[in-house]
């Protein structure tokens, strides 16, 4: 194994994919993952095996699995290996493994600080991070690793200069990536019991427009919601930050048994807004959560035959299925306008319809529809048919069909079926190795080099 292959696996969920690893663990096939880690250098198999072994207290076995990966120097493996050593009680060995190879910020430094905390050396961890707080990931690590460690006042003291600099002028501060320091400070204030101070300070920043391109407003809204500040939430939802605050405001009302108030508020927004689609979508989601799927459909049905956006058909279908109403979702695929079908039928409506049929126990109808179409009009035809066969309890037919299909997706679907039959070693064997997967990715991208 080498770092390049390991990095590729992490970035592209290569090798045996994480979800399949979890299914293998659920079927009690830990030994299969251990073997795949050893023979194939499969990162997700190694990670899953180590997690399960540590949970069982088998730290020596876990270390034997992860040690070859740590030998590459790849940081995620180093971090995992250090965790194993810490839990095994080999503290000095863990610190030695995790010690950064060079100066400067980076994942190695933040991981090392976390290992120091695990070893009970919280102040040393803070001292290691303190010189590098101009880096966003270092600030985030400082806040994360000190949670519950009794060092909140020290963390606030360290964050204060960056907070003051950003507040003086968010657009001209010396370090351009300081936007998250506001939420970092609010996080520490909140967890230390100074909720009113966190809300007041962050609210002033939001009101003054002192925030960067990301989550300050969202964090402020969530902070208000967590602490039941309903009126302040309503004020934000009704003002310039409506698109951000409406959802949490509605959820907060629901959580407090005020669903009727939430519905009245949403319908009022729809009636008064020049572009009501986002609020109609929120109303649809609200009504489905309230167990009123028919009303939810009626609330947004006027968008369903729009050939382009805004069209809430697919969103409604998916949410109905998620809440246990695949038949109702399936009904929405019928009776659509000719203009809508011309634009969308082949590209997503058919595939969604067949998926819903499978979920609703109507796989044979879906198979008949597919068989009636020219093969070139059905994307991923063989894989789709195999999925429907499996849903119809015709697993061996599905397995036989998938064995004939090339590509990683078919192999993964085949492996999943084999795992469900308890054939875990066979399942891993049908997954292409990393070099084969990388070659397939290059072909799909149409490049001589991956460039990913």
C-alpha cells in the first residue's frame, strides 16, 4: 500500500465502500475485514475492523491491523493508530507515533493535540496549538479538544485577539479566514453556561453584518432555537435573514407544541411573498411531518407540471417515500403534462417511478415497464433490473444478472446481495481492487491522469 492509494480511497470511497463495511460488520464477518485490510490494503476495511476490535477490548489485534497503515505515514492512519495505542494504555508510544514530523499547522498538529488531551495533557495540547491560531482548522481543533476539559476561560482568552481583529473590520482584517472565530467564541461561551452572553454577542455581529461567507447566521439561528428564544427567532425569520431562520423557527414552534402557529406563519409568508416557492416547500415538509400527506401534496401541486424550476415534484416524492408513503409518491408520477414529460421523463421521472414501485412492493410492474422500453432508453438497465429482482425476493436471479455486469456500481450491488446471504468473503472478492477502480475512474473521466 502507499499514501496515494490510501488518499484516493478516502476521497472517492474506493476499495470496499464504507456502507458495505458496516453491513459486513452487522453480519458478524469481522475476520473478512481483517483479511481484506491485510491482503488488499483496504482502508475502510481496516478502519471498520479496528473500530470493532477496540470496542471488544482487543487492542493488540487492532494494532496488528492498523500498524502497516501507520507505517506509510498517512495521517488518518497515524491518527487511528494513536487512538488504538492510547486505549491500549501505551501512552508514550501513542504520543511518539502522533508527534508531527515538522513544524507548522496541519492535520498532524491538530491530531497530536487531540492525542495529548487523550493522554491527560490538556495544557500541553493548548500550548501546541496556540501559536497557530491564525489557521481556521487549528482554531476549530482548539475549541473541539477542550470541550469538557475545564479550560474554557483560557480558550476564550486565546480567541479574543482574533475576535477583536475580525470585529474591527471583517473585510480588511490581517488574516482573511477569520470569519469562523465568532462562532468559535459563541460555542465556548454556550458550553460554559454563558448562553445570554453568547446570544448577545453573536446577535450584535449578525445585526452589524460582521460575518464571513459561511455559517455565522446559521449558527446564531440554531443557538436561539436550542435555547427556546422564540421571539428572537421570529424577528430574524421575518427580516433579512428569513431564508436562513424560517426552518429553525418552524421547528422550534413544533418542538414546543405550537404546530398550529407554525402553519399559520408559513401560510402567511406564502401569501405575502413575491417568490413563495421556498416557503411552499417548507409548508410541504411541515405538513408531511404532521402526518398530513394529502394536504402537503395539494399545497405544492401547482408546481408539478412546470418543465423547469421551480418544480417541487421530485422533492415531494422523495419526502413522501421517506415518511412511508411510496404509493402516494408513485401516484404523482402519473398524469403529468406532455411538456413536463418531454423535458424530464427519461432523465429522472422513470427511474424514480421504478424505485418507488420497488419500495411499494410492485417490482413486477416496474420490470414489465422496463422490458417494454428499448434498452437504450433505460440508464443502468441491468443494475436497475437486478435491484427490482432482489426487491421481488428473486435474489439468485439478481446475483446472476449482476455477475455479468461490468463496473464498480454493479460489483457493489452484487456484494451487498451476497452479504445479505451471509457470503461476506465472496462479497469482498467481487469488489475490484483499488488499482482497477482507479483505472475505471480514469476512463470515466476521460483523462490520462486522474486530476481528482
